[in-house]
């Protein structure tokens, strides 16, 4: 029987990316080996948690979604695409789709997993920037653009000018390999745990983007503005 390592299941309003403001139920998997330096969910890294069943997950999803009135589910983590999670995510995705839910996944930017992605309605994929200490291979983004056109957004956390320049360089390289970049590419100004609202960082990133002609969408993390940078499950 499939076992699921789940950190939390909760109802919230999407706080970042192109679907900011949309009501969703988040299913957060426990366990991640990516190791971003500026991660705001380090409590999800360990794989040591009591597993649960798909029946328990669905019961909680129904409760949090007001019996399906909220029909978008976001599968997040942790890293739901870690090989330990993939069989569970595939099974859960198929199950929830059969129940009529629409599915988004928060992908860490380290792998493209076709057996997961083909069951989803949308993919939110990270481009890891230098401040994270992790790197995303551009070949993965090329594969997304070729195989999942219209079905994904790219998100990059920007802490400083180095992150912005790196992301702009990636954009230019993808223009060379793919032609015009026509998928949504979001810059998320970094908002560190325990940090006050970094207004100047937001202003700087908007100005840098404008000076380059606005190739990106600059979208902050709304939930952190409302609840603060440390509040979980919101």
C-alpha cells in the first residue's frame, strides 16, 4: 500500500506567482534534499515523519476545500519531485483528478518528471538563483517549453543584483535556444524569515526589470505581506 509523507494540508490564498489571489488547498509533502540556503520552509527537509494514507489525505482535502467548492490543489513541499515522493505524487495526482480537482505542482527546478507532469493542470517551476546555492539546468526549462507549452510558469527568487543578472542571462540564453520566451517568468523578491518588509529590494528589482524592457513579471509574496515572513500554512 502506498505511503505518503505529508507535512500539512491546509486552505489558503495563493501568495505568489501568476495565480496570486486564487483560493487553493495546499498538500505539502515532507522531505527535501535540494538544500536552498534561503529556504523559508526548512522544517520540510527531513524525511522522518509518520506516513499517512490516501484516504486520510482526501478526507482532509475535502474538509479544507469545503467539500470540493475550492477545486484547485497545489502540491508542494519539501520537494514533491524527490524520487522518494514520485510514486506517491503520481498516485495522489491521478486520484484527485478522478475526483474532479485541478492540480498545480511547486517544482524545485532540479528535475522534470514526465510521469508526474502529464497528470497535472499546471507546473510552477523554479529557476534557482545564486543566492539559493543551487543551480537549475537550462536544459530542463527547454524541455518544459517544448513539452508543456502553456502549462507552466518559471519563478526565480531574487535577493540582489547578482541574482537578477543571472536570471537575465538565463533568459537571453533561452531566447537563443528557443526563440521568443513566451511563457510567464516571475521574479519573486526575496523576503527572508524574520525580515521586515524589504521595500527597497522590491523597488530595485522593479527598476532593473524595467530598464531591460520588462521581460519578467515582478510579483511579491502576498501571504508574507499579510501575515509576516514567519507564519506557516497561510
